[in-house]
């Protein structure tokens, strides 16, 4: 039969990504109910205070990049994407493989940005000017596609390289511990060293790559409105 040898493989990173999305959806629904139940005349506290701080931070940051007429639609999107990417980047702290170390996922994120950028350009410039600017000169087509490669490969490469490096260091410290403390079947050297490296590769690098992705994405879209 035509599809007799077809094998469908579900990658673990895809399941982890779906789990992150599910958790975010549940959290957003719960946070929305908490905000609705809060008294707007009282000083916010607890979860409501944290949410208001995050909303103000995202609004001020993306508001300084995006044109005013796009802020209503794009600030919520980029805020959600920033939270999602950061969680995916840092999920290695609990021993799971980062979804953003999968090129398929980062390509999908980059494709959304490129599609939104081109749709914004089409809406702003009109069909004739958009097609003219895209085809004349023909090299402009490469310029329209290049953000897809730039955004997706940068995020994928940095997160994957961090995962590989930490994995190699774990193997090395495990071997070194068995060599020095052979009578104790536990990696004694690794945890103190890896605590510092995880802070860099997972937290700092995870935040930095999130910042770069959403900043460049919002800049690409803003450039099409100017």
C-alpha cells in the first residue's frame, strides 16, 4: 500500500511545548478571573500585583517599538510569545528538553513573524506597491525571507548549544567524580559547578534569546509601517 511504510513520530519537545501552552492557558484563565474579582479601588497585591507589573512592563517596552495603530493587536501577542519562549528556554532547569532546541518549533515561531510582517506591509502599502517593492529588485524577496532564517536559527542554535554543553559537562563531572570518589556512586563535583552554568545557560541566555527574538520581530513589523 502507498502509506504502509509511513511512520509518524511525535517528538518529546512537541509534547513539552503543548504542555507549556496548556499550563499558560490555564494560568491566563485563572489570572483573568482573579483580576475580575479584584477591587479596582484597592491597592493590588499578590498575583494581581505581579500581573499588573508584567502588563505595564510589556506595554511600555513594546509601546516604544510598535506604531500606535498596531499596539492594540500586537502587544498582547508579543507578550504571550515572550512568556512562552522564556518558559521553553528555561524548562531545562527541571530536567526537561527545551522545545526551542527543536528547529521545527523555532521555524514555526519565525514563520508567524514573517507572515505578520508581510501582511502588515501589504495592508500598509497596498497590493500594487507591496508587490512592486517585493519584486523590484528581485533580491528583495531574499530580504523578505531572511528574517525567518535569522530568527529561527539564532534561537534554535543558542538554546541547543547550551543544552549540548551542559550535557557534556555533566558527563565529564560524573566521570571525574567516579575517578576521585570512586567509592561514592554520585556526581559530587557536578552540582556546585552546574548551578552556576545553569544560571547562565538557562536563565540568562534564555532571557537574552527571548529578548532578542521578540525585539527583532517587533522591529521587523514596525519597519513595514514607516
